[in-house]
């Protein structure tokens, strides 16, 4: 789980802007499962996941460079 710190940091960033409580989370190599408690009157679950996924992808993009393969 090389990028778990990036995932957790992005979840914290989104939680600060759009509060929710993480009741349980399981992170697997290809996906994750989570149980959240959303605040009353603000159950915009899709927005929160979208922000987490977008932010996490941007964090990963910063740590990788896309360079064409060298020609031998």
C-alpha cells in the first residue's frame, strides 16, 4: 500500500471542507470499502467521493512523470 498516506491526507482535506465521520474503512490493493456518517442535512456522498478521488489522483500524478520509453 504505497500511497496510503496520500489517500488518508486527501480524505482529511475533504473532511475539513465537507465534514463526515469515518466509522470503518478497509483499503485493499485495487479498491476500498468505507462506512461513513454524514452530517444531518448534508448527505452529499457523491461529492465527497468525487473530491477524494480527484485529489488523490492529482497527488499521484505529482509523484510520477510520464516519459516516453527510451529507444534502444
